[in-house]
C-alpha cells in the first residue's frame, strides 16, 4: 500500500537536511541522510522500488538493508502522523 505525505505539512531542504513543519501540532521535524532521501522520494510520488534504488546508490548499502530502512522509516512516519495510507 502506498503511503502519502499529509497535505497540510510544509517541508523544505536546507543545507542537506529536510525540515518538516506540522503547524497543526506545532512541531518541527529535522531529517538528514537516508531519512531525507526517503521523505523526498515519497513527496515526489516515487515507488518504493525507486526509493530503495536511490538509497543503495547514495549510501552504498545492499537492497535488503535499504528496503528495511525504508519500511522502518515509513512506520515511524505513520506513527508520528506525518503520512497517511
């Protein structure tokens, strides 16, 4: 099932990090490394397969590790209320 970023969130990349503003909850989230890459992939509507490929290319990890990182981070984002399904 594809996860989507909640529409009411604002985000921007600044100096290699992604900052997410959840105004409704008065929260600011800061992402770097693979987390930022995953977030931007989700924001662009990329498939999970494409995001896994980007992680393996950027961070020199195998596909299994990249997929585990993606799945784990998506669970964290869902729990934090930043994504919906």
